[in-house]
C-alpha cells in the first residue's frame, strides 16, 4: 500500500518509513514537465522523491540515478529506510542506478527525456561533463528538463542587505562539511541558458516560480518572514526562487 505523508500530520509515513515524502506544488510541476506518454525517462539526482514513482505508474519507463551516501552503514547520517525507498522504486518497474553522476554511463540516444531537479547546485565540479552525458543519452528531439535554485532570488538579496550570507548555514557546513553535500554553485537564469546553448540545445521553456520544499519546524523567524513576503509579492522572474528549463535536442544534433 502506497500512502503519502500528510505534511500537517504527525503520523509516520507508510510510504518511505522514517523518510517524509514531499507533497508540494513543485512535485506536481516536475511530473507535468517530465511526462511523455509511453516515453522513456532518466532522472539524475533522484534521492527520495515521489515524481519518478508517479511517472512510472503513469506508464513511463523510468531510470533513476543517485549515489545515496546515507544508505551506507558507515555514513554518519546512515538511514536504512533508503533501501526501502529503492525497493519501492524497483517494485513499480523503475531501474535504479546507484552511481555518482560524473561516473555514470548511459546508453546512447536511449531516452525521450532526461530530468534533474534541484541537483546541479550540489555538483562538486563543472556540470559540463554531466551535460555531455545527458545530450548523448537523449534521442533526437528529446528533452532536458531541469530545475535549480535561482541565486539572484529576492531572499538571497535580502540576506545580504541585512548582513547575512546568501549561502546555507555556515554552522551546519562547519560541522557536517566533510564530505559536503549541500549547495556548491547556484545559477542565474542567464547562466542556465548559457549552459544549454553551449550544448546546442534549443529552448522550449525557461521560467521561474516560487515553489518551495516544506518549511522545517526549526526555521528561523527571518526565513519564515522572507517566505511569507516572497509568496505574497508579484515578483519579476529574476527575483523568484526556482529556475525551470526545458530544452530539446535537435533531430540533426552532432
């Protein structure tokens, strides 16, 4: 039985054990942008998410890729329920690849769509080698669907104005930074387009939205006030929180 956790409920999730499942508008957007009827999809940086499962249940042939360091007993953040997640994915027909994206090998021109949501900002090095793998794995006419945090978003600008860092908590980084798996390089809208254009991909959609993960219970007052502000204001695209991009591979791509 597959049951999502109600974000307002204190009951444990039946779906992923101790790992809560996100139920927000951005999960719906991910599914809507990624779905191709009877298509084959590869999702990079899947970690623990609902959208690959939903797409598989909708009839897509889905492959997920991530290296899941927390699934290893020697990890300081070890969580055995990650294996439960991967077993559930396999139970609905998903091919699960446990691999670092830089070490990944994918079949040539095998996928109708390659997706990666909130992952590229975590990459340790330049995303160019990963983008080359994506383009090679796409069929002619296939799509890349990507989302990343907008480094120029209003919240980051407000943080700097009040003397705060636009980066994530230094205290957390200091205590948990080896190996560090947080955000290493966020991008602007222009930088996302540059990356796609260099790879000779054609723009279909490039937009921004204020779509957030659930706010943690221990979030600061400043963060809560910023979230309220950004949700209420009719912000221009340069100030919204998340960049979404859908770019296609030409039929004669070389």
